[in-house]
C-alpha cells in the first residue's frame, strides 16, 4: 500500500471521545456508537472556532500498541481549545512525522482495509496520535477518499 511521508505541526481538536480496545471487535462497536452520538447529537454545531469542515477521527492515548486500550476522538481541528461545552473534550496533537495513506472506495470498508494493512505491517510506530481525515464530500461521494495519518 502506497504512502507519503509528511511532517505536521502541532494542532488542536475538539470533539467527543470513547476509550476502547481492538480486542474482540470492541472498537468497531464503540467507535460506531461514537459516530452515531456525533451525528445524532449535532456535535458539529457545538464546536466553535473550527478551522475547516474536515472531520477528524483520532486514535491516541495508547496504553501500549494497537492491541491495548486507546482513546478515539471524533471532532474538528480548531484554532484554540478554550472553554468546552459539556461532553466535549479538547486535545493537542503534537507535531510529528506521519505516513499518510489514501483510503479510497466505499466507507467504512476502505478505511478498514488501510488499518488492516497497518496492523499487519512491521512499521515502527510512535503511537502518539493517528487519525483519519474526512472531507465534507467523503460522506456523499460514491468513491470517497479519506486520508489516514500514522505517527512514525
């Protein structure tokens, strides 16, 4: 699977989160429920000072590696974290080098294909913060492209 090396500066996000693990398919259930909460709760409208309409799904605060517990945050890149509404969290994502993959095709299968490739590889990962970036048209396109960033 092709990737591009890229360095990103520190940035901040605001969103909602869940603590989960990949064991026994728990993350699919938890992250699916997180997406439902986000969409049904109109979380987007509660986040001010967004820098764009790109939606970030961030995996961070790893207990160990991808097999241990971690936190998933669904939210937006913002100019500052500031005061948070009830239920929202803010997180600073440190500057880091990343491998950027393009997940193309039907969602969520295309994303799962990318992550399966990552989990099966021997990439020397930092486990700082990894994330998927969904542009607004990712949800309406027949063949969306989602960027997946892996901290290395």
